C-alpha cells in the first residue's frame, strides 16, 4: 500500500514455507516492481501453471523474463526462460491483452539473444 515494493517483499518473504498461489503471485509482482525480475520468473512459472489465463501475471512473466536477460542474457536459464516466455506471450496475445506491442518487443529481444 505504501508504494514501496521492498516493504511488500520483506513482509511476504517473512511468511516462509511454500506460499499459496495468491501469495506467490503477489510476491512475484512485488519482485517485478522491486527490480528483482530473476526472482519473479520462477514464482510466476509455478503460478501460471495453475492460472494460465491470468492476464496480469502473463504480462509480468514476459516482462520479468525479458528484464532478467537484459542487457546480459543469463545462459544457465535462457533456453527454458525463452520457451516459457513465448508460451506466456501467446496466451497473453490470445486474450487480446492491451500491451501486445510491448509483449512483441520483449519477445523479439529474447528471440535475438544467444
């Protein structure tokens, strides 16, 4: 509520254990807002397995993947992350999400990475 992603991250991380889906989603979005995209990607991947039509989470997932590999791609996860991001982008675009041009740009960047 304070607009400070770090406060949200600290509070959510204190919960400990395996968070439920809603908490995972909230923590992942806080990671994105707090410029911790690499931390958000695995949480979003787990969340989106069970909630593949959550437009906001799909957008966050594509962005977090892009941000985690920009400007320097992380070779250890790049292949898996690109595949997931492309799946999320297709789902987002199929739902006619309002930020299709951004999603296309982020996927274009990822496709050009090696």
